[in-house]
């Protein structure tokens, strides 16, 4: 049985790539396809030395740095990808990969990290953050997003089976495509984040500093709580703005190596997370260290954190609004009731998101749907 694995783009090793890595571990003989491949040499190990078949966008001017600017051409590019020689096509998609063309005798399984966020319910947020709310460029961007929505809906018909990375994304898939999706949580490197009960008197947060991550909200809230220490890890376009809001109780480390991130997570009294994520790997990594989480109670956090006072064996506290006051109230509640959250419960909860469990669940799912099609197990 010949298998093709199709992804959007290969430019770094992050959340979607960690899913891709485990899919390739399940199907090591699969061939790999991507819109572009600009992975640095020091990040290519996870694709197991595979030759990557790319599209014409690979050779477009300045594509290495500006590949996202070619978004209007990506639907055409992915449709020119020839996977007709394969029995099974597995797409790992957060943009256009699910639009690869397949025939009636092929099985197309799409693992969806999210329908194209900036084309659907987050369009207005992205336009605001990009400064595209008015003018000719705004009109062009809105026209492109309209076209992308039409294409995205049409190509959902070419997928035989949808997998979502969370129930939150399964709802978005239903909203956008009116298709049911099976939930298989993405893999988290639990073994890398060792359990630790030796906690220090500080909080930690870590993320890329872009608007939707709400790192400025966290820094502003802790600046108003001068008796509480906060360690901030991450870099990005908003770094200087966030630095300007930081009080003397806040340490901004900027970009930090994995070992530093792990050490700070292991010894923090809690990890703070303010974004509305589709899943959110970092809070799970913190819990793997035995560290409780204070998170915005929306999106994937509702599935990765067990809320204090609501679920048995709690692992964290939610704040209901992305506001300074709501976050400060959640921190106060955590400090009052933190004895109800055990470090061991945090670790035990995180273990259900391990790479081994993902691989087993994914392989079982593929075998099941192939059996429904009358094919043999892989």
C-alpha cells in the first residue's frame, strides 16, 4: 500500500511539524509532499531524510522569507501536486494541504490543526493585527479571504475522513465544512519534560510575542502585582512593547534554549497562558513537569487543563476574560486554593498526550477506516 503524506509548508520545527514527525514514525515508508521546503539543515532530522516534493512556489522570488505572501497562489499550487500513484493520502493541514486532489479509488485522511484561521472566524482579528482595517490593501485582503473560504469549503468534499486536534477544532470543522471529525490529540514530548516537585516562588510564561498570544496582558497584570515574580520566555514582533510594560518583578529572558525553558517550567509555582489556542502544547509541557496552569478558559485549554472546582484531580485555574482584572483574580484564587492541585496530578494528566499514545491512536484510526474501505491493515 503506497502512502503519501502532504503538509502545508516546512520552514521550522513547531507544533504542526511535531504531528508530522509522529505520522512519519507510524508510516516510515510514506513519501512526503509540501507547498515549500525551507527547513534548516539542523531541523531536518524529524523528516527522516526524506526527499520532499514541493510546488512551483518553492522557486518563486523571495519565497524563502516571504512564502506567506504567496497565499493566493497556494490553492492552485496544492492542486498541481500529483499524488495519483498513492493508495492513501494523509494531509496534515492548517492552510491548504487538505485541498490536494485525490480520486475515487484513493483514501484521503486529513488531520486538521484548524480550518484556515485567518479566512474564517479570526479574519477580523488578523486584519486588525496586520493594520488592514481600511484602504485598498484591506479590500484586496478581504477579497482574497473570500476566495479562500469558497475554495476551502469546496475542497472539504475531497476529504474522506477528518481528524481534529481537539474538540474545539472539531466544532470549527463542523461550522466551516458541515463534516464530522474524530478527535486525536496532538503529541507532546512528555519524556523531555521531566517531573519535578521542587518549586520556587515565581510564575512563568512562554510564547512567541505576537498579538493573539496576549503576552502583554500577562506582563501588565503581573506588573500590577509587584509581590509576585514572573519569568517571561519568548521573542517576537511585540517584544519591545511588552518590555515597556514590565515592572521590576518581571524578568524577560527573550528567546531561550529548550533546557532553560524546561528548567523554568519545572521549578515555577504555575505556568500562565492567556491565548485562545486550538490545542496549546505549552500548557501540557508545563503539566508534564508537574507544574499547575493558570489559563484563559476558552479553546483548547478547556481540554488540556482540568479546572479547579469543576473536575476531579484538578491541574489548574481558568480566567474567563482576556483582561488584566480577570487574570489577577485567577492568580489570587490559585494562591488561595493551590493545595487542591497536586504536582502528581499535573504529570498524570499530561501523560495522556504522549507521542506513544498519539501513534497508537493514529495507527488504529487509519487501520479502522481502511478496513471500512475493504483494504488490509497497514
